C-alpha cells in the first residue's frame, strides 16, 4: 500500500507552466506537447522536459483508465469494514490483495476501512463478500453500499 496522507515528503513548488501542463493533461491526457507549447509560447522540448520532470517527481502518473461497465463489471459497491483494532493494518493489507478491490483507504470514523469493489454481477459480489472478504482474520463486521448511479467521477 502507498504512504499515508500527510506523510512528510519534500514537495517542490510548481510554477505556472507546470500547473498549466497538469491542467491541460487533466482535461485531455492525449493533448500533444506541441499544442500545449503553442498555447504557452514555449518550445515543445520545454514541455517534454517539464512533463518528464513532473512524472519523475511524482506529480503526474500515466495510467490507462478503463470503463468497468465495458469490461463486464456491472456491480460496484463501497464496503465499510470494522476490524479488531490490533489487526486493522493487516486486514487492510489482505483486502488490498483481492482482485475485485479497486480502491481502499484506512479511515477514521464509523468504519476502520472503506474499499470499493467492481464485480460482474450481484452473484459475483455475494461470492466476494462470503468467500473472500468474510474469511479475512480480524474483520468484525462489514456494511455494503451498492452503486446505483455514478453522479460524478474525476481523476486527480
């Protein structure tokens, strides 16, 4: 799993060109460097260098985002998990290894862990809950929330 939010990392400042590159690629990850350079009145080479630096420093991560519906995943759910306090991080690690899990956070509040899962259908979700999740040592209780409609989805 990755670092906790708030973990100390050295963060270098972004200037307006870096921020413009990030914003442009956030809107359209396939926008050509030459097009970005033209809008900023700089060379495409400068944009390429800035882009590479932003990737190396961890500001940008290049990934392919799939559409779960097109991939046959028709049932999506958020699951709140209560754990035995002494096993919370071990439980999170075990859950993170399950292929259906696409997002997992250790949280404060009502639950100890919240995860998002994608399954083929309701039967597949039931198998996930009863044959995989329920068998993880340290889980006391879960509560599932099936997605009915995605009203907003953004990527940072």
